[in-house]
C-alpha cells in the first residue's frame, strides 16, 4: 500500500479522483470513497468477474447506509437476476446516470481506457458530476455489467446543511446549477461525443432513496423551475440564468422529449420577467403565475406515468413499453402494476398480468396468449358451485364438510349425456314412423277424418 500526500489542495473530490489515476497500474481501477466500508463477502465474486474479463466496466448494486451507519436499503436498485450485460449506453438507459455513477465506490473499470487529461477536460464543463461524464466517455461503446451484488456499504451523504449552496457560491453559479444547466452541459457533450443519444437522455431513469425511480429529464425541468423561483426572491444576479443559458436547457430538453414544449413555453415566459428585471414585485408576481401554470402541467405529466416516453402501443388490453432489454406488456387497467413492474432494471412477465419478449410482435403474441389463459380461468371459476354456508364454529375435532366438485361435474355430465341419448332415440322413432308404409297408406283416411271434425 502506498500513501500519497498531495502538495496542493484539490477543491473537489472529482479532481482528487482524476489525479490519483496516475498511481494506479493494474488492469482495473477502483476509486474507493473513504466513508464506504467494503463488503468483504463479495470480494471473491468480484475477483471472479474481473478475471473473466467479460466487461470493461462493472457497476455493483451496493447496500446503502445512512451517515450514522444504519442500513437504508439492502437492494437499492430493483432487479430480478444476478447480472445484466450490454453496451454501456444500454446499461445507463436501464440503471440511470447521475446517481448511479456518482457513487464511484460501486464501480470498477478497465484502467487503460481512462485518461487524466480527458478527466480534466470534463472538470472544466462542471465541477460536480464531471467524473460521471469522464467514466462514461472513457468506456464509450464498451461492454458494461450491472451486478446485483453489494461491493461496498455505500454511505449516503447529508447535505441539508447548505453544502452545495456554498459550493455554488464559491464557483459563481446559481444554487441549482449542478442539477439543471450543469447536467445539461454534461449530457449535451456526451451526446456530441456519441456516448448517448437524445432519445436515451429522454428516458434515463434515476434512483431515489427508498427505491423510487424518476426521469432525469423531468428532474432537470423541475430544478430549472425551482431556480427561477429562487431568483424571484433575491436581487443577486448570480442566481439568474442568462438568455443563452436558459436556451441551452430548453434546446436540450425539447430535443430529448418534444412533449415538454408547452411546459417550456410557461418557463420561458416567466424567465423573461424574473431574470430580465430588477423589480422584486414584478418578479414575485411572475413567480406566482409560474407556479400556478407550471405545477398543473407538471402534475398532469406525472399522473400520466413515468414511463410515458417508453410507451409503444396497446394490444389485447396490455399496454406495451419498450424497455432496454425487452418489450414489456402490462394490463392497461392496472396502473400500479405498471409502475411496480417497470421500475426494475430487468422487468419480466408472469405470463398472465405481465408479459415480456425480445420483439414487439412476440410480446403481442404473448399478450394474446395471456388473454386466452385469463378467459379460460374465468370459465373455470364460473363453473364452480356457490359456497355452502355452514354454522360456525364447528364442534371440537369435527372437520368441515368437504365438497366433491369433480364428482358433481361427472354426475351432471352423465345426466346431460343420458338426456341427449333419449332425444336421439325419440327422433329416430318419429323418423321411422313417417317413413313407414302404413303411415303413407292411411294418410287419405286421416285427411277425411280431420275434414269431418271441422264440419261437425
């Protein structure tokens, strides 16, 4: 073990991480946070994965703990299987970008793909989360694996003491810059370097505490709204977005999700007043109108479902979504089931209420089969007799009467068969009578008899 003391102080953990790279000489590198205890039980499994060389980057689903050490979640990212592997951009689309990769202790990656100079370039884009973009850019187009196993006990940080506000003030940016314009600039450059696409940026889901998932682009829009509100309460020009800065956010968000157009009309109108005037009363009035309009639009959007951007269509009563690894169908009348199913990294189907397949046509076929099974189940349930009510409680050691459902079905079936046989015999006898010679010979006599009866 080597201990290195820096001669200069680096302002951010990101720069400290990047500059430590020159001391790493192995095939893989692991940047370990000093407050994240290692999960010793996973070390052998981790070494097996590294020796297999199947991926350039491994991201682990580590246990999260509170600052005091209590466990927050044993499995923060919902997942069914043990591991999913694909291109790095596919893994990002499935597990998230900012929160997942910011937890650097959860990531082990191939050393030769990382460049210190590239990291410092990203540091110039945003002081915070620049290491996230550095990791993604360095492993662009390469294979990555998300492992459903804890590498560390990842300690959550408590920033309620205004830490990020002080950082923003020190570097001269708006308080919510890091989660609005800062993230937009990182993502825009990643897209320009072909690490991601605008479509992927529009459907990337982040992980919140407690296992909830939220769309990154929705969070960017909401943080922009919050920054405008904050700007309306202070004359500090540091809190303002310039016209070009607001334009950057708007252009990126609309390119990633055009359905945000109406929402940005409201934000743009408010921005013109809030950030372009020094009169606090006008700012406050504009902020009030902004809240009324924006929150209505935002809440309606959330009510439509987090996975609206992945919706493909509807077939056989199933809503079909294009997820990263497969197409998934969920019964349309079950919105909570949709949310519970699609929050998984690797959603799967139960064959009845949820179905999945590699292609759109296959998932439709599976939906049709699920409907056939559901209807067959309904028919079977409708054939069951009404439950018999018995007085309760039963005497001690007396078993409740049992009902032989199969015996009843057999008895009723035999009765139906017997009745059908009787009807067939009667039909045969009548047909034989009509066809007989005596019936045809006596036909004139029967006609005369009917005539005499009518005259009488």
